[in-house]
C-alpha cells in the first residue's frame, strides 16, 4: 500500500485523534508539537508513504521519522514534520481519515486563520469549523463558527471534507494568526481551546514567553528541512 500506519502498541479505549499542519502561521504544527512535549506524550508509531523523504534523525534517544504518532492517555497525536508531495497528499489524507473513522471516537484539528480577516472589535481569538456530526458540540460549548465567505485550505480542508464524507465527528479550531511568519501566540490560543474542550491542562507559559525565539527556531528548522528535501529530490531524479 502507498500509505502505511505502523503502531508499536495498541490504541487505547475511546481514542481522540489530534493533528495540525504547517498552514497559516504554522499554527497547527507548533501547537501539536508543543502539546506532545508539554504532556510528555509517548511515541506510538509512525506513518510511511510510498515516497518518503530519505532521511531520519535522533531525538530524545530515539529514531524520529517524518510523520510520527504519539500517545497521551486516550489522545493520539500525529506530528507531521514534512508534508507529502501533492500526488501523495490525497492518498495520505484518505488513509489517515479512514483509519481515524474506524478507530477513533472524534478528531480535533488545529489550524490558523488569517488575522487580517478579523473584524474590528471582535472578541473571539479563534473560530471553529466542524463536520455535521460535531457542529452541535461546538455550538453547545459556545464557540463561534467560521464566518460565511471565509475558506479553509490545504490538508486541514481535505481532512474535514473526508471526515464529512465518512460521517465522522471532527472539529477544527482556527486561531487568528499572522500569515507572514510562524505564530507561537496563535498556537498557544489553539492549545487553550484544546484544554478547555477536553479538560487536559497544557502549560503554554514557555510558548508565550519565548515566542520570538521559538518563531526563529521554527523558521530555521523548516528552512533546513526544506533544503534537505530539495537536495535529496535532486539526488534521486
């Protein structure tokens, strides 16, 4: 198969799937990465594609791969360090969503929303999108739905589309973010919503305090990773 999910141990009861991508403000990626490290989530496995970036690295005395899975209690986090190329992205999203719909009870997605569309005087720090199966939950919690006329794009949009097709409960928090740079503050806001909804305390103090340093580190890390992918692609053409 083009996409494989490799697990080192079983999935807990009533699991909740959590992920985010390198979209607006890199919000989803920063948030998921921070939650994993703040909660000391344990490595659970990884995802392989037909055409993986041909390298791995060592992290915390373990081998790390481009798409990793972590577990904390009944939460399974997918950390995507490198996005699949467009031809493989659809197969990747379909596989992950189908697996999630058969194995999990709910999906929580994290993304960013262009800060420039925020209305003057608006108090909300984020908006939500949800599938039909999850929209009532969002409304009962008192959260605001994404305004008509605004669009979600990229992998997050594909996941929501597929989850709707599968009639699966999935909700996405979209924190207002600066689109021109990585935005740890937006990630911290998204994490606060995650904590509210699921009753899991995640300390965001360091994320907020060191926002500028984290922003610079992430920019540099993503730049080096992209350069490495480009180098490897050239070698194997």
